[in-house]
C-alpha cells in the first residue's frame, strides 16, 4: 500500500508500518495487540509502555498515534536495525519514545528504578529471525519483567508455534505460574495446534475475567478468533511445566512457504 514500509530480517517479515497512518495495523497478531491497547485503558488516554523487541516500532507508533502523550521505552538488540529504521522511517519528532539497545534481559537490569511499578503495558515481541530465543521465554525472564508492571498493568506476549503447540503450552504454564490471571487469543486452528501461527497472551494480576472489555477484544477481530481464559486457559497449560532457564528452547522455525507469496 502507498506509504507503507515492511521490514524483513533474513527473509522473515518482522514489521509493517503505514507511515501515512500509523494507526493502521497490518499483521493479524499485531492487530490483536492493538485491540488490547485500545480497550484496556479509557480511549485516547496516554499510557506508559515498555516494548521488548522493536522491529520497525509499529506498536510504539500506534500508541503515539492513538494515545498522544504516552511515555514509551523500547529495547531492541540490533543496533544496526535501529539505525536503519530510524533513517528509512523516522519516529514522530514529538513522540516520547526512548530506544535502548541491547539484549532484553540485560537491559532490564539497567532500567531506572522509577519505571518499577509504573508500566501500564509491557509488550514482549522478541524474535531472532523467525524464532523467539529461549532465554526470553523462561520463568526467570518474566520474573524480571513483573516488577515493572503497575498494579493493574498488563503484559502482552506474542508467541509463534505449530503442530501440538509445545512452545505455546510452555508459555501458558509459565505465565499462569507467575500472574494471577491469564488469557490467550488466536485463530482457532492455531489454538488447536493444527497450523503454524501466532498466539497473543495477556497476563495480569488483575482478574481478566472480570473485565468488560475482553468480549469486545474478541469481537474486534481479526476473524476467525477464539479466546482462552479461566478453565480453557488452564486446559491449554495442563500437563506442561513452567519453562525455566534450564529447560527453555527457542520457538520452532516456521516453514519457509509460510512467507512465500503465490
């Protein structure tokens, strides 16, 4: 589309941004995360957000476009990628978006103390090529993130998996072991482990089932869509142990055909 930029890393689509209208989201899982952002705080109000994984800064741009005045921090490992994106698709000049370079786990330990307990939203969307590295999928990793959340804040995680969902089930068990309430949203065939795709996790110490915006999140699409919460989420994690640094593995490699155009 005119004015759009797509970032590919090693042939894998990582980000898509409409520079003319950053509020327009392209990838299915990003649209689902966008709906979470739209609904979990009163419309248009600024939020404090921490993004782990930058890409082309699609979601920070979206938040700035839809919630002007938001304060955002982005952690991105690839410094050369940050420079490339900033040159090809500069961030809005007036936006309060600070980019910190380095490995997410290492940078978390250097964040200002004032950020602890202050983040309305933490988004975890970390990929090395087409895979999430093992060390940012464990209980120890999420335990580093949790102290940054505001009491009613949300952590949103993008996880990609295929047949049988071994990686996704591990993430479900890990998040359920740390947070009071959890949910998962995806296309039904993905949640059944019948095809490769993205699952968006939502975790909080607020009771998600009591929130009136969850049904609207599902209704907002993309469709088809299904949400697992409460007992259904427990079923997703059942029989799977939380992931630790010792047991963590990278997410599976998707088939190359997934990214090929006919």
